[in-house]
């Protein structure tokens, strides 16, 4: 066997141009497959990161029944024991408490229904970078009788930083919720429907307004890794009483985003299948060229006594070597490209960027840096190369030495 391997290795370098052409077809196959898949997975990761950090978190803790009936009366108590249980999970990165409800916002003659979100200023800013999205004014601190509003909402209510916003709604257990708050800042929220109705208040201020001291509607939890979601949810559901709390993942909170990713992933796989088909024909074409050029050589070898099975084995080893060279070159060539655009995403502009921003997604195209899709794409292209090897084996078994030597 060692002699066959040595012979196959020497054979591929007897005609360097032919070898390089065949290896190049494999190189471009794996290179474009990896780049295309990295863009896909990077886009999904960007979509999830934006949705998770901007609003939902990887998962949320509510009072049992809150998700089906989002009422200010279905709140939970912010206890030290609950926060300690959440932070005891190894994968938990951030725990962000919130009190959310609706109110009527007014500034002079202008009124509009708004979503009021009471937040811990420091923790919310750590999670979503809210202070970095300010277009006017400054960020507030805990306990201030102040508000931050979305840019579109501020335009509708004709408000600027320093103006006064009046809020009127229903508080905990039917109490009247009302308050006057100075607009500390105006923030541009990437998601248009939120930008058009969002009012942020410091958590204690919101609890005072809604007459719900130390109560929360939601605790958002961020994780270090997306992949740890299911294991963390299972662990928390075991630790938290299911008759008191409910644990919802971002997939349950935003099913429309999940559906969007699934449909895009399906179309992406169709494009990849077309790419693989083109790749398969390219590899097969180069293999046919190689076999056609070497028919006379194969005829001579068979005529001098070499068994067809041994000849087929040597040619198979040649294709394996060429395939490995192409795969290694493709992986090595794609790595710096993917790594560069992983840390320096392609930034979109113009109408394309505007259309993406309407979904609350930052208009960038990062590439995913994951080990698993390297293995998957390499395996698929490797299978294509193996299938292409079947043709030379079949051709060798059909060779007639005299006819082949005559050309």
C-alpha cells in the first residue's frame, strides 16, 4: 500500500498544471461555500443579538400567567432570593429588572398612547447601550423624576430635551397612575414601532407612578452564549416554582423573528444547493479532462501487465490527494477573510440599510466564526470529490488497452 501511495503522490506532480487546475476547482468550491454560509450565519447572529440586547434578553422571567394577560396586576416581587437564583446559573451574564405598562402621554395639545418601561439605568445601559443611542440630551440616573423618549415619539409630541411629559394610566390594582417628568434625553431606537411609542423611566420612578413598590413585570436575562439557552431554561424551570413564575425564551417572545430566520435559512440552503451543484459539475469536468488526457497512459500501463483494480486504486489516491490539497487551501484561504469580516462587518448604506433598520436590525453583515460550519461544508465538498472519483474508476474498468494506446 505504501508503494501505491508514493506512486500516486509522484503522479500528481508529473503534470503540475493539471493538478493545480483540479485542486483549484476544489479550492473555489470550499472557499465560496464557507464564505456564503459564514455570511448567512453571521446575519442570523446579528439579528438575534440586536433583538436580544435591545429588548427581550435571551429569556424572561414573569409572574405565572403574565404572558397570556399582560396586566400591571400580574407582577412579581423583586426578591433577593429570586435574583440570587438567576445569578447562580453559570451562563447568566446580566439580570435586568423592568416594570412595563401602557399610559397616555401628553405634551401640550398632543397626546399619544405610549409604552412605559421602568428600567434600572445602569443595568439597562449595560445590556442595550441605551446611552449610546441618545441623539439629544443626556442619560438619567436612578430615582430621577425624568424620562427618555423615542425620537419618533418626541417628534410627534413636539418635544425636545428639557420639556415636560405628562403620563396618565392605570396603576397596580386599579390605582390611578399619573406623573409629570422632565425629558432628559431623546433616543433613536432602531425598531420603528418601539421608537414611535417608547418612554423610559427610572425603575423606582415607574414603581411610584404605578403604585407598585418593589414589583416588576419582567426580569430579562442575558447569557454569555446563545447555545446555552435551552440548558439554562431547563435549569431555571427546575429551580423556580412553576405555579409562581414562568420562563419564556426569546424564541417564544419573538416568534416572527424565528420564522424570518427559518424562511431565510431555507432559501439560503437552496442557494447553497445550487452552488454545490455548480461545484459538482466543475469538479466532475476537471476529473473528466484529467482522465481523457491520460487514456493513452492508462492503456500502456494495462498493456504491460498492471491490473485495472490497482490502477483504479492509484488514480483514486491521486484524486484524494488533490481533493485534500484543494480543501486545505480553501479552508486556509477563507479563514482570514471570515475572521476579518467577523470583527469588521460589512456596513450597508442607502435604501438597503433603511429597509433593514425597519426590522430593528443594525445594517451590517458580519461573518460568523464557528468551527461547526467549517466541518459541515468541508464534509459536503469532500463527498462531492469522492463521488467525482467514481468516474475515473468506472473509466479504468472499461478501458481496452489496444484502443487506448491508439488514442
